[in-house]
C-alpha cells in the first residue's frame, strides 16, 4: 500500500507463535520465525520478489514457485510446524498469481489468515470449519470492494470489508482486518470506528503494527 500512518507502516506479516504468515518486510525475519507461509507472491506479502535478497534463511512455502528463489517450496496439503497444524485453503485474488489462505490450529484454537481476497475458492467455501479468529483483507470499506474480471471471466482484486464481515461472521466470533487501502488513511480513527461498527454479533477490529492477540 502506498499510504501510511503511524502504527500502520508495515506491509503484511502475521506471526503465530513462531511461524510467520506473509513476509511483506525484510525486518520480519529478525523475529526468527521457524517457517514462513506466504499467501501469494505480490511484493507487499513477499518483499523478496521485488528486492534483492539472498536465499531465504528459513523454510518458506508459497502457493507457487518463484524463479529467483528456488528454495521457496510449493505448499501442498497440511503441514506441522512447531506444534501448529497449517492447512492451505485456495483463494481467489489475482489473475496472474496463485493465492491461498491458511488455517492454523494448535489443538485448542483455530485461526485463519487469508491475505488479499476476492473469495475463498468455491469448492472450499462450504467446508470451512468454525474458527476462533479470522485475520483478513481491509483493502476496501465499500460493499463489493474492487473486483474485476480478466479476459476469461475470472474475478480478481479485493472484495469489501462488509462482504468479508458477512462471510466470516457465521464462522468466527472475532474478525481482525489488516492490509488497508488508501480510504483508511484519510481519517484513521474514523476508519477504525467504521470497521468496529460493522457487526453487532462478531467482534470486528482494525489491526495495527505490533498488535498482539492472546488466545
Ligand atoms: Zn495481492
Ligand atoms: Zn496485498
């Protein structure tokens, strides 16, 4: 994202215990993650796709290969890392890049981190389990977001925050939005309140840099 504000400077990255989901900033590696799982290879989620960087120092998984980093492994099926079970869920976002969300379970709680999102791919949509927390895409506050179709009619882009609240509310009591578009930065406090007001049943919140969620 081009816009920025105090507490909203960083590109995408969510650390769950010692496993990192998305690597939008090189500095996130300083946290010493045991593994990195990427939702997709846009540079705001994988800094090394646009910045010069040697081989990634930790096992890194993505929905597809990346030519300049052959050490990136393609994620297939569920994986155990550091006591967490990590399950990729294919999503719709870009016409040129594969993408997935991740379900993360530790036997007690289950969370989902989606990355950028038009939707979860249809055949996985009805099979999502109940979750304790969803962390998802805050690109657009307007209904419908910005979704275009490519020449083959496949949608790409980002759906709206209200659409995501409607989709995830039956599945999770708590929904945290991150990855904000320019709308958010015109009035940060007002934007935070607008997000919080979107549901009366679920707890809906705006993320900020360094936010810690205890489960
Ligand atoms: Zn993206
Ligand atoms: Zn993004």
